[in-house]
């Protein structure tokens, strides 16, 4: 018995120790779980308290900094991945903005519109301890759906967000001081008011925007994708902007590069093609100097719908606060024709959408066939020759096509022209030969034409020179003071050429070197000798009234019996 009792005592002792160990572990685990639960509860309480406190501080800071009434629909704080804040419905309404008057019974424009509006935003910090540092550093801010409305210059006085701070002032002079690593924005609208209720504000649509080096008093580095409304296409631009001049936003400096590719010109009624452009810009917001080039390999007008290559290099000055553009100059090549244009593209003063285009255009050296290729649907074109032209161009906005709205007023000169219509060229050759008194040769060519020998009929191949004044408007070309010259003859004409029906209606006088009797052969020449003195006027052998009528395809050239 004694032996049995002594053998069970160690076993009982070990069981007792195991029970004590289990109880201890259970107690430790319970304490740990309680502590962890307490931390979760404390963290939740902290977040719920920190959210409203931080929201209030953000509103206080923005309100003081921009002298604005601030609305913030939703504000959340999370510590799952570092310290993250997100929110929706942020709106800033300036307190001291003189609104423009609206129509009777309607609110003034801008009265119900916030100065700044962000639909969704969030920012992130790796460590929550950064909240206790000054300034607070935020790695990244993301914004979706941003709208910024800049009031007219004369209404910015008293609006702290746009005046009074001076260039480079820290944007957080009161409340929370913040530095930001980068800002990522998608779907943004920048609206610049002009102070005229009759005019639409300047509206920039920005598809994507990335800002880096976001710090007070320093330029912002940016990369933006802007949606160009007309012609539709994306402009990809990178550069530096700022520091923002709050007293005078137009003086804010900027510089960068851009590319604009595959823009369809068809929305401009009357013209077509696919445009691409690259370039650089620098200056300040209300005076941006732009240097670039464009390439349109298939430029066309609706009068012909025949694509021709158009390439340009240009220098322009752009007012970024109004959108007005001043060209000085545009250097272009239309196929083999050189074009230089200077002028301006400015917003329509009536307030209607669109721009007025005023240009001074010079062509030379140029080819008549290049211009006619662009303007006329017929092939081959009316004539070939060397072209010089100087004109004022006005293109107002409107619903019609470009060719029906454009107005060209200027002078031109064509040298060494030959007509592509064999019938018309033959008539010009006849005029030259008879004007020189070579009636026999003219008669031979007429006989060759009747026999079907076109090559012999146009053997002379005379070239023409012409110059004069022109006005193109409503698809109608009016010529005044037109002087047309071939060997042996000079013709002064005025009249019109209608692009719609390609009809000709020109009248004037023809002066030939030869007498009228020398322009015919045989007995006709003998009969006309007595009347030579009646047609010999002003130093010419013969002076007679002439008319060019009919159509481009079937012109009629002869004496004007009226």
C-alpha cells in the first residue's frame, strides 16, 4: 500500500501544474484580447473624433485663407494603409465677390456657383505621426471632378483667393500648414469669367492633370491632357506654371511644350483634313508666346473636296485669360505654294460663340494650279502659272461653311499662264496671233482645229499675264481693274466668276497692236482698210469692246456688241 501511494504523488503533482499553466495562458490571452479590443475601440473612437476635428480644421483653414464660405458634404479618415483622408462635395463660395447681373428674375451669374468645387478627393500619408509635424507633408492628393471659376479681373478685389496675397505667398498662412508631393486630377474644368453677361466665359476642359513640386512660392510642374473642343482632339502638354500671382493672375509665368495629333477638321463647315501640331510656349498667362508647326496632309475645301498637303510653322501670342490669339507670322506651304499670314483670332465681340479671324495674307512664290486645286472641283484646273497675291481675309463665326463666310479682298498677279482647256487656249492663241497681225497663221490653226489636229491648232502655246483687284465673298469672285496681256493684245476687264455654277461674266476693252484689217485675210482685209482709223484709238492699232461669258467649261470670248 505504501508503495502505491508514493507512486501516484508525482502524477498528481504534474496534473496540477498543467492546470495552473492552462489557467495562466487563458488569463494572458484574455488580457491580450481585451487589450486589443480596447485598442480597436480606442482607435475607432480616435478616428471618429479625429474625423470631425480634422474636417472642422480643414474648413476653418480654407475659409480663412480664401475668405469663403466652405461646404464639405462628407469627410472620412482611415488608418488601414497609413493615414488616409477622403471626402466628397467640397465647395468654396467667395464672401466678397461683386456678381454680374443676370436677366430679370434670374440670379446673377456666379451667384450660385462656387469658386472651387471638387466632387471627390483623397490624400494619403504613410505615417500618422506626420499629423504632428509642421508643415504637414502629404504624399499625394487625388481629385476627381474639379471645377475652378476665376472671376473677372475687376471683381477679384476683396476675394482673397485671387488678390491681396502677392506672388508666392504661402497658401496656408492660417490654420493647417501643408506641403504636397503631387496632385493628380482627372476631369477638371477651368472657367474664366470676362465680366460681360452677353459673352460666354472662357472654358478649358482638362481630361487629366498631374502637378508636382507643389509648394508656396515655387512653380508647379505639370503634365496635362486637355480636350480641345473644336477641332476635337487631345492636347498633351508638360511644363512649369507659377508661382501664381494672386494680385494679377494674368502675370503668372508659364512655359512648356505641347503636342496635338489627329484632329479632325470636319467640324469646321466647309473644310476638311486631319491636323497635327507640336510646339513650345513661354511667357505669362495673359501673354503666351507660342512657336510651333502644323501638318495637314489632306487639307480640303468643300468647293472641291480634293485633298492637298498644307504645312505651317508659326509664331503666335495668346492671351490665356481670354483666348485671343495674335499671329506673327504663320509661314505655310500649300503643296508648292508659299503663304505668309499675320493677324488675329479673337472672340466674337457680339458675345456669340466663336471667333473672328482677321488675317493679312501674302502668296509668293506660288502656283495658280495649287490654289485652284484647293478651290475648284474640276480637273484639270482652269490654268497653270506663277502666282503673287496680297489680301485681307475676314472669317466671322456662323453656321455656314467656311467658303460661304470667308471674305477676301486684295490684289493678284499671274505670270506665264496657260489654260488647260484646249478650246480656251486656242481662242487665246487666236487673239494673240491676230493681235500681232498674223492672220494667216491664225487661219491655219483654225483649219487644223476643224480637221481635228488639236496639237497643230495650239502650236503657238501663247502664255498670258494678268493682274488686278479681287473680292471673294459668298462664293463669288469679283474682279476689277483686271489687266490681261498676251503678245499682240492687252485686255482690260471687270466682272464676276461664280463658283457655284462656274459661270463667267466679264466685260471690258481689247487693244491690239495690229489694225483691224490686219486681223483677217483675203478680200475681208481689203474691205476693212477704210475703217481702220475708226478702231485705231489711244495709240493702239485696234481698240474694241470685248466680253467673256458662258461657263468655265464652255467660255465665249468675242466683241461686246452692247
